[in-house]
């Protein structure tokens, strides 16, 4: 057992049934969207931007989404006890975050904030997919280079151009410049700052092109792998059909030979 099993965030095991693995994969992104809604809903509730009724309905919908996912995957799992054991964190959070309990306990605030762990749980569960995406064609390395370039450019432009006062403004300017968006809210005014900005634009064009190409290659590669997998399945099916036809022909030949005798 690995650390993710002890932490109760293992997800669907690779040795589980095809249906469990399929639905586990299908539910990754929808459940991540639901989890990302939790801190947003928490902020709206704390700031009073939504009514108590709307917040209560949203809390029940979020709880129902995670409860349904756990019930569905447990039902599809071959070894239900192992799935629940390796994902005990889900059960703990679901039981502890039932909105109905919040009205009868002084720990309502703690239980409500407990659901924020679901975001961490789902991000950890998806780490394998994210690592695969970032490792494809050095996409992760390209993003690291972009981040380092943005930080260094922010520090340099603050020293080069007096119109950009803080490093935070420099980071914003560097990011919109590298992405060639150029909002124009923060612009260099000195000749040195403009030359530096022009060089950063050229570098940004190359960097954005690499990111776009890597993402396109990832999705195209996924489609190619899917087609190759379908072709292999088709080839296995054709071989099975050919073997059956050969067996039928052999039986017919034996039958004809018996009739002649």
C-alpha cells in the first residue's frame, strides 16, 4: 500500500472492473469542477452575496454530487470493501459534511470548512493525469520557464522603468506582455523599458507558440492512441472471426469427407 492508500485518496484501482475505471475517469473533471465551486461558494456565503436559502441548496447539491460519486463507484467496484478502505477520506468528509447536521452541532463551521479538503483530495487523485499532461513534450518545463521569465522580467522592469512602481505591477505587465495580450493599463515609458518590452514580446511569441504546440500535440496524441487502440481491438476481432471461419470450413470438409465414405 502506498501513501495515497493510507491517506484514503487512492481513487479507483487499476485492477478494478472496466466499468469502475471508466466511470472513475469520466467523473474526474466534473467532480473537480464541483470541488472548485466549494471555496467560491464559501466566499459568497461569508461575504453575504447569496441568500441563506441559496447557500443551503448549493450545499446540498455539492454534498449530493460527492455522495452519488462514492455510491456509484462503490457499486461498480469488484472489491467494494477495498475501494471504501482505500478511499476512507471520502466517506469521512461526506458523513461529516451532511448539511442536515450543521443545524444541530456547535461545530457547524468546522464541518462546513471540512469540505474544503475535497479540493485537495481531488487534486491529489488527479495528480497522475496532471503529471502525464505536464510531462508530454516538456510542457511542464515550458511552463516553469514561462514562470521564471515572468518573475525575472518583473524584477528587472521595475529597476529599468520608473513608471512601473512595484514588483506586483511588473509581474502583471510581464505576463500580459509575454502572452501578447497587452491591456495597456501598465506600460513602460522609458526607452530602455520599451526595448526590454519589445524583447519580452518576441520571447513571449515563441513561448506561447511552444505551449500551444505542446497542448495540440497532447490532444492529437490522445486521439492517435485511441485510434490505434480501436485498430488493435478490431484486429483481434478479425482474427477471432477468421479462426472461427477456418474452424467451420474444417468441420465442413470433415463432414463432406465422412459423407463420401
